[in-house]
C-alpha cells in the first residue's frame, strides 16, 4: 500500500508580488474577525500570509495577499446549515 503524504494547504498569496497598501498587524483582527493570537498561530502554521517588516516597529501584510487569503477562505469553507428551532 502506498504511503499517504499529508498535503499542505495551498498558499494562495504565493507568487503574488506585494502591493500597497499594507494592512498593519494591529489592524488584522478587525479585517479578518480573528484574534491576534489566532493570526500569529496561522502564520506559524503557514496558513496565513506572513508579516512583512515595514518599519522598525511596524509590520503588515500586503493588501493583495490578505484579499486572496480571504477569498480562498470563503471559497473553501463549508456552507453552514441553518439550525431549525
């Protein structure tokens, strides 16, 4: 029997040149609905676009990388079923 390899999820932002404006790290929770800790965990797992250092005390994600990540999440999310009361 052939060994199964865990396939890493696609990184839809890979290969895209970064475009301005950058979304600052502190603004990502508002843009995504995720907490900062969830975002950093996803970054560590390679499932969220990496932060880019834009100044000594500022990091952000290129807006086009964030947009394709959001679109990918919408496209790959399972439709929710309505709960019948």
